């Protein structure tokens, strides 16, 4: 009996050894097939390499055509690359020229003149890919007769908004541009640093050597290869919409704004429409729409099925839009009215009208209740909330005729006006007050795992009335104190604004490490009282001005104004171009003493950068003294939601 058992064990061990040997041969044979397709890329001039990636000016390429067509990644060959050499598997060196590219997928097409036909890849069909199957990545950046081999499994398909597949094989700048093979030696795709936005990775190279790598399916590359061979640079297709939900994964694809002059606007897509299908593929989430649109290029035409209205007024319509590579410059329109902060569900009422603005010239008054907005060539859109009205106004074109339907007491009126370019508004003294000053409380905004909670001055408004929020960052000095908050008590009470005072982790500097605590503090504030999303701004003094700009960058679209007090826009920060989904205005203020010509010069440079981006800005008319102009800042913050 023991002999029989031993024999069975021997057979099982032999089967295991045979299986391992067969598996090893399969890997080796696949790598041999891939080696004939894998080339070394040497570049002169600028590359995508960064200090901690040590790409050394070399990377990998993949042969896609026997007459010398080769693809590599845009990480290796950038617009600043002066020259490219392709080293074939036989060691021969050939000058290459850049012919075309697919920037959304980080693909660059090269052409060499080989002395003999090259090997051609056999693509692995995308439809046949299965999560968990073996994958083999090859790279030649380090030289040598044989390529480096990395083995893993296919982790996911349809990643990076449909542009790539994911592998846990080791992927780095050394094998970017090389092939990702299946175990039969067929080419799944070209390894590339695709972004993983949902993980906060926007360049793709942040993930290298982390067990998360991406490849652009070869099937997709071959589909556009003829276009790249003609010298075309394939641009990402842009529709020109923003969504009502900030949840890009599970939010409903309901349109917030349709940018003026965009394909969406020309197709008649408007605020409130819900996309329910793209090219007859049903979609029920923003992510599903993005997966359908992100894989398309400028010039592609898409058919969108929209659901408009609700209840008995609901209708379905199909529209066609031809995607573009760039949208016309956008300048935010303004009517010159500020809705009253009221509990959710109440009618939209005018709280303040900008003197000499279009709304004032048309006869609009504080207290009017807004019911509809209609453009000259459109249907009336019912106004159901201040947030919806914000989206409607953001989609307007400066100078176009529109009609506001409203109710004044029992009287129904229609007022015609034309929007003008938005301004950074500082309302006059004593405007925007809440009448009798509201009582306030000063307390820390405690949150789990926050050692240095921000201090807050919170006005106690009527039940359900949302408050505006001004986040103020003074010179860094560690934790915020009640004494810091007392400075703001009177202004917060007068204007019904909550003041949030973050503390700096380090005593002498602000850093990005302070941002998570602020985000959690804002969640705490919202749990204690309703917040008006149209009146959230931040301000900063001296070094705090830099951090205030950093806050606006981090929470783009949610922070609507930045006040730079005795400070400037960081030189390395990009000023974002005006966009319907990211309203922004900038206020400058400088002290009465200590303001130098160099400071004034920096402000002029900042103003020019803002002008170039069509972002409205203004300067406090009077320099401030030793005490912060808290009243001015609260009035300005209360007006950042002006429409």
C-alpha cells in the first residue's frame, strides 16, 4: 500500500514538473516572438524622464509595420526631442523621424528605412482578453542581446476611460513603448503611462513599478495607424459639457452647462438634459458616458440620446455632435443679480442687484421671484433653484438676447436683457448684510485624525438658510486660535458668513499636507449647518496667499473666489482658463505700508495672466492698515456667486 501511495505521489510530482516546464517553455517562446518586435529607442534633447525615474534618454519601441513603422510612448519622444535613433534587435542603428502621434493614448509613430522587412505583430483580439490571463512585458532600454522580461496577469480591461488595459507586470519608463504579450506571443498592446484619474494619477508615470501598468490595445493603434502615417496628430474629441454631479463615477449624466460655441451647444444640448445613450449604447452614469466619449477623436461624430423634462413634460430626443480638438475661449457671462440665500426648495428670489448691470437696467429689483429664463432661439427653462440658474447663466453667450420671467408680488413680468462679461464685484458698504447681526459661535471644526483642527466663526442663521464660507489663511503660525477667530466675529455676524481658519502643521510654512485637514473640516462644517455652494471663497495674507491659491486649485469649481492680500499667484501655478464649470474671480489687496514697486510689478504680471485666461479680477480700492479689512472681504465673498 505504501508503494502504491509513493508511486501516485511520484506521478503527481512528475506531472507538476512537466506542467512547470511547459509553462516555462511557453513564456520563453512568447518572449522570443516578442523580441523580434521589440526595439530600443535612443533620443537626443528633452525626454519625459524625471529625476526618480532615470530613463537615461532611452526607452523601448514596438514594430507595427514591416517597412519600418514603429510606435513608442510619448514619455520617451516628446515635442522637445531633437533626434531619435532606433536600434533593431540585430543591433543595427537607424535614424528615425516622427511622423504622427496619438496624444490621448501617449502613442508616437516613428519611421525608419530598414535594409530588410521587419517582423510584424499578430494582435491579440480585444474581445478575447480575459482578466487573470498571463501577460508578458518586454523592454530594451537597458541594451543587451535579449529584452528584459516582466511577467504578470491582466488585471483589468477598459481602463483609463476605455483607452487601455491594466497589468500587474512590472511597467516602468524602461519598457514604455514595448509590447505587452499574451502567452502565445500575440501583442495585447503597447505599454504606456496612461493616467488613472480615479486614483488621483493624472500623468500615468506616478504608478511605475507599483504593480499597476497600462497598455494601449494594439487593435486600437492599428485602427488609427493609417491616419498617423499621413502625419496626423490625433486630438482628443471634446463635446463641451459639464455635469450637475461631481461624482464622476456613479453620478447621473445630467448636464449642468453646455459651453457656448461647443459641439454640445450647437447640437442643442442644454442644462437639465440627461444623456441616456451614446451611439445607441445605453449609459446611466457619468463614467459610462466618459468611457464612450474618451476613446473618440476630434472630427468624430457621435449620436446622443437625451431625456429632457420630467413627468408629463418628459421627452426623448436624438442629437448629433461632431467633436472638436479645442473649444472657443470662454468668458463668463453676468446679468448682475445675486439670489437670496434661502432654504432648499424655496423659490429663487433676488437678494441684490448690481447697480448699472444688465438686470438693473432692465428693471429687476430685490425681492423679485425668478420663474423662467428664455433665450431668443430657445424654449423657456423653468428656474427651480439658484444652482440651476447658475448653470443656465453660465451657458449663455455675452450679448445674446434673453428674457427673465418673474413674479413681483402678484404681478407676472417679463424682462429682456443681454448678459455682459463677468466682473469681480466688491459690493458697496452695508450691502449684503443680514439685517440685524446674527449671533455667532467660535469653535474648532474637529474631525477624525485631524490633530490641528481649523477654527471656525459660524453665524447662527434662520433654520435652513445656507451660509457663505470664507476660508482665510494668514501667515503660518501653527494651530489656529480663538484669538484669530475673534478678529472676524463682527464681520461674520454682519454678513452671515462662516469664517474657516486653518492651522498650519508646521509653525513657519503652509504645505499641501494641510489640505486634507481642511477638506475634512469643511465636511464637519456642512454637518453643522447648510452651506451655500455659490458663496465659497478663500483669502490669504502674505505666505497664506500662496496657500489660498493652492486651496482654489485643489477645490476647483467649488471655491469661486481667491483674495490675495499682500501676496501673488505662485509663479509655477498655471492660471486655469475660464470655464463654465469652474467659476473663479480674484481680488487683490495690499497694505498701506511696506508695498514696494516690485510688489506692484508682480501684481501687474498676475493681472496679465488672469486677463489672458479671461478670469475677472479687481483690487480693493484702498490699501489696508494694520487690521485686516474683514468687512470688505466678507462682502466680496458674499458676492462671488453673482449671476
